[in-house]
C-alpha cells in the first residue's frame, strides 16, 4: 500500500498534530469527568504512545490516550480509596495487561478465545457504557456527576447540553472528510461559546494560570482494596485493545497480531497504562478515532504518531492551555457524554450481533442477563463491585456452564469449519 508520509519532516509533524487533534476531545474529556489533571493526561498520552511505539518496534500507526472504560471505576474508587490509591490500582491494571502479554507469548491466542468469547465481552462492554449513563444525565442537567450539587440552572444547562449533543451528532453523521473525525471538538467549541453567552464560564483560572507550568503529577499509593477493585476492570479494555489492533490491521493491510505480535502490543499498552498511573494520569488505550483518521488520510507511516506524542507532551506544559480545558462547563460535557456513553454500550451490543451469538441458548441468556444486572445495578461482593464484579462473573459463568461451543456464535463456527 502506498505511504503518503515519507515526505518532509514538517509534513510528518503536521500529520502528527492532526492525529492529536482527532484524539483530543476524548483524551481530555476522561480526566475532566474523573477530576484528574488534563495536562497530566496529555503528558501521559504522549509518553504512553512513545512507550507503545518503542515496544512494538514503531510498526503500527496507533495513538494511545485516556480510556473511557475506566471512568466509572475511577470515580467509584476515588470516593472509596482516594486518588493516590486509585492510581496504585490502575498501575496494577496495567500489570494485568503485561501478564496477559506473557500468556499470549507462551500459549498463543487460543486461550483468550476460550476465556473471553463474545458472550463475555459484549455484556461487559455494554455495562461500561450503561453503568455510567446517570453521570451523563446529571452533568447535562447542570449537576456534578454524582448529582450532589447544582452547578448551573437546570433549564440553561439542558439547552446548552442538547445543542452540544446535536452539534456532535450532526458532525458525526453529516460532516465530510477530517471534520467527521472531530465531532467532540465541534460539540465542545459550540457548547463553550453558548456557555460564555449564558454567563456560566469562569475565566479566572485562565487569567491566573502561568504560560508555562509543570503538570500536577501525583505519586500512587498501594492498597489491596484498590488493586482488587481495579484489576478486573482491565479485562474489558484488554478485549477492546485486540479489536483495535485488528481494525488498524484491516486499514493498513497488515497482520499486526502476527508481526509485531499481540504479546508485544499488549505489553506496550500495559506499560503505557502503568507509566500513566505512576504519574497520576488516566489509563491508556488504543484510540479508534485515530485509526479512522489513518484510514481517511492514508497516513500509514507510524512516525506520525511519534510527532503526535511529542506535540501532546509539549502542550502538557502550557499552563494557559490546561486552564482553558478546566473551564469547560459541566453541561457541555454532559451533552456530549449522552452520545459517548451510549456508543460504548453499542460497541458491546455489536460484539454479540457481529458474532451471531444466539441468546435463545440458555447459557448465553444467563451469562448476558447476570452480567448486565450485576454491572448496571452495582452489585457488591467483598472487594469486587460493578464492572469488575460483572467481568469476573461473566468469565466464571462462561467457564462453568455447559455448551462452550455456543459461546462463540454462529459466525465463529462457520469460520472454523471452513
């Protein structure tokens, strides 16, 4: 396939900046919701991407940044254990990726298919989206994510939230070219301008911020409670990782599961997540938005991701830039999250549909039903709750209930029988 980025250095730098622009909306939204520092998130996205590129030999045009799968667990863990211990738990989640990477290297990918078939993956990902849906609604209504404090009058908030949502939807569906890849950015900009007219933007932090500032790094602390709470959550993003590596392989026409190998991509993702947590940043994941941009622009040269990472690291030290992000009003984020959280649930639903999982099979029905209720209902058993508990429950049910052949769905056995 032709590579359009072997040209001059400045063209690569420009292409890299464009990739960061595509990732930017989701990258900063996750720390804004969870109360992390956006400048730290930019820095750890850059560092994480560099780590991934080094581990995989710079062969894959992929960018790593804040993972939405961890939003609900981070909010819950922060309330229970505090931010420092939450970071310790996230470091352990990164280590789980590293362990999975070692198992893939030793045993190949077959055991992942046995442990994590679509009937497990689908409902767990659906739970991630639906479990945090109330946070989006509270924020769109002008309240804090937990609904405790009314920050903006509800009527004003709903107008701003719904217009921000509408702009994001319009850009996702009707926009052409590169504009279609940055719908979150358009939604935030329009929402911010409306909020400024409504008088709910406080620009004091921007005035007070220095032009150059070191991000507010946090040192992690470790407790078994936070670790056991967070580690099972990493199962779903690990599954998502495999899907993203397959997707970018389809775009570039290369089999990255064979070369550099799934064990190396999982290792890169795990090290990136642990490094981010070590500095107080959100856990990293491979970004589908950037894969879409690679497909659209035909920029298959992985070097552009080094430029994207470098740009993110530099922006992390621009204090005024971080302060602008902190002033984005709650309703703007809430409106956009109504779409984003729902999209996560749809990815899970699509996993079941694409693999033609038969939900009239008793075992499949039981796995999906129990997983959804445990996850969305917030069931607690010991140190496990919510998403972590439902992921463990889904895996155990799949291994224990008879008829594992049905777990993969019609599409899989047809493929295997060929």
